[in-house]
C-alpha cells in the first residue's frame, strides 16, 4: 500500500484498512489458542462491513452490543445464528431489535436483564440461549483496566450467582447454556493472559454444579496490540499449551466440546490493519513552543483521550525526502477542534514538518473512528478505504445526518413488561 498515493487520490483525513493485515492477525491469534476454540470478533473495535465480512469468512462469530452493531453484522453478511448480543444496558428496544432480526443468543448481565429477555422472547414466541456474564470474585494480578474482581457494572458477581442461583437459572423461553467471563482489555503480558484465563476457568468450574450443563464457556480475551504508535503485535509463544493446561485442570470435557470454549477479540484482530492519514494544516510557534495543527483530531481518533484513558497518539511522518533525516523539534501535535483536549502529542520530539505534508497514525484499525467524538464541531467524517494488499476494495464514508421523527429503536416505556424487579 502506497499511503502517499492513497492520500493524493482520496484526500485526508482518511482511514486505510488492510484486509491482508487482518488475515495475518487472525492467523497469529488462532495459532495461539486451542484449535477447537470459537473466536468472537467484537464489532465495537471496528464495525466496517468489509472488516466484519473478512473476519466472518475466516470463521469468527460476531459479538455485538447495540442495534447499530446488530445491523452492521447483518449487513456484512453474518448469519443471525452467529451473533451474540452482550453488554450491560440491553434496553427493551435493543432486545426487540435483536429478536426481530433472528438473534437468539444473549449474554445476560443480571436477573433483571434475564427477566427482560425472557419476557420479550415470550412475546416474540421464540426460544433463546443465553450465557451468564460473570464477575469473578478476585481481581487478576497484572491486569490494568480490570473488569472483574472489583465492583463492576459488567455481569453478576460469582458469589451472587452461588448464593441465589434461582435468580439465574432461566426457564420458560430462556435456556442458560453457558458463561461469559470477559475480564479486561489490552493485556500484552503472557503471564497476565494465562492468569485471567485461569481465574475465568476456575470461576466456571465453581459455578458448574450450580448451573448444570454448560454448553459454552466464553473465557474472554483482551489480547493486547499497539495503539496509535508504531510497533508490531505481540506473539505469546507458550500461550496455547498454557491455556490447554488450565482447561485440562479446570474444565473437564472441554476437549470434547463439553463445554465448548470461546474467546473474544477486537483489538488484536483489527488494530494493526488500520492507519489514519492526516494532513498538516498549520505549523506555528506560541511563546516559544511549536504547534503542528492537523486536519483530524479526537473527532476521528482517540475520543477517549480527553478522559486520560489513552496514551499519547503518535503520528509518524510520511515523507518522500529523508523522513529520518529531519531535525527533531519539541512539538505539540493538535487536531482542529476548539478544545485543548484535542491533542495527539504534547511537547515531544517530533520531525520538523511543513504545512501540506502527510502524517500517518499507525495501528488504529481498532478503536478508531467509532470510538471518537464524531459529531463534535461537525467536520466531515474521514473517508475509509479498504485495501487488500495493493488492491483498493472499497472507498466510502459515514454520514452523520438528520432525518425527521423519532428513532425506531428508541427506548420507550413498555406497559406489557411492567416492573422487572
Ligand atoms: C470490548 C470488549 C471486547 C473486545 O476487547 P478487545 O480488547 O478489543 O479485544 C470483547 N468482549 C467484551 C465483552 C468487550 O466489552
């Protein structure tokens, strides 16, 4: 892929995703997991239809969390039977939307969530098969952003399920057929990955007698990958045998798919496939400091940066003339938004650049455009270009528009459901 030629042809800002890189990431990840494992692709990382379609063709199922992601998965050709709806806050409207489109698998977060899905499945006259999302009782050593073992909006505490199993057993149209144990994101240390899968499998082992037969245990993932700076994906050479040891110890029967084990990934599968091409709009000095102003910012990348949830986003210079030979200057790199939060890089050494030049932010195939402040200030959305190696497969852009009337997937009071408590 020649990024300069792409920028000349399609302009900036532009996201470029390479399907060949997605295939490489998928091959690497599946080689590091037990051969029989199911892998879900989490659409929140990148819901572009060609990205989703590529991963589905490779055998991934889809993990979705909203009406929009359901629509994106279906539009990419994913069969409803291969879609799992997860997340806290599955509203009546979201569950209805899922059922109407043939989705029958849900990850349930609480007794209220279970009763809501049960009532709506009953109304729809259809059976559903559900995983229980579980919050393990201990935190996992070495995990940064921990989503387990601490008070959490995600899932139900393992101790709650043990203490009051009747609330979680399903019945009627709902069959509880497994567990969902997603624990954290962006874990790059093999020991930490193994430790979380051990905690997940131990939790499943503990709940197995309480819940009865488990058809599927989704052990989560959180496989880390570089984000918005140069670098390559980690490989964990012993991950697969170590996971298999954990499963042999904790989950008897898994080798015969009783239960089947599953993993989830967004970042690892999609992250390295994407780059954001940015144009330099201005270079100026203020009180002795150098500012480089780009045509794209946290409206298109790193919308969570303002919450201090992200490390600096580090663009690299794409230049025909000796990019590495440029003098380094202390530079602050900002986007076009009228807020000081719109800063990619603050007073860091950076090659001297000129207005009109091209920068690229690498490794942003996951948590790029749709994880950003798309509507803020109303700049046009970047064009998204999907390549397969040197071939351009698709060029399109999202629109943020206004149409009359309320949303057909809005949450409204539903007298038929009454109180779910
Ligand atoms: C966000 C999320 C994922 C994907 O996480 P990555 O770190 O991108 O792999 C998977 N499962 C659940 C439940 C999530 O919330």
